[in-house]
C-alpha cells in the first residue's frame, strides 16, 4: 500500500490530535468526578475511548503504509474548572478535529485517494457528532442557568 506523503502527514497529525483529545478528556473526567459531575465524567470517559479507537485505526494505517507513527509532545490540554468550561473546551477540541479531517478529506479527494478520503470521512462524521452533542449540552446548560 502506498500513499502520498501529505496523506501520511495528515495521518500523523490526526494521531497527535486524537492523543491530545484523550489526554484532555481523561483530565476532564477526573475533574468532573471531583466536582460531583459523575454523569459528565462517564460521558467524557466514553468519548476518550472513542478517541483511542480513532488513534488505533490511524496508527494501524500508518503501519500498513510502512510509516512509523510519530506521537509528538501533546499540547497542554485545556481542562476547565466548571462544567461549562469543560464543555466549551471540548467543543474547541472537536472543532479542531473537524477542520483537520475536512482538510484531509479535501486533499484526498483532490488527488483521487478514495481509500484515505473514506477513512478521514468516517472519523470526521464521529467528530461532527461529538461537536453537535457538545453544542446541545452547552445549550441545555445555558437554558438551565437562564
């Protein structure tokens, strides 16, 4: 299996993003638990597991291409001190993922790499679902506080 060098670059960036999200959601889950927000903590842990699954798929693809996954130093995660902050930081993380996967899909489509476009599109759909769930949670929280 071969891939354009920029596709490999997108895969590497995606792995790093997924690991950053795992770190952020893990820290947020523990923080939520300390605040007594057990339902939010459980939701964050479930999201964390999905991000790990994304990373595993991406890493598997890199290995299949003969590339070595390069996980860089994660950027400092934004955790938040309140439920609202945690949700907003999660929304920003998912927004970053959406932009990354949209860019990757567009590039793969442009070069005719349907296999990788489909991979990025599947993960993009998950990230868009996460984004919408966070938007709904933020709206509900704002409604409660109004």
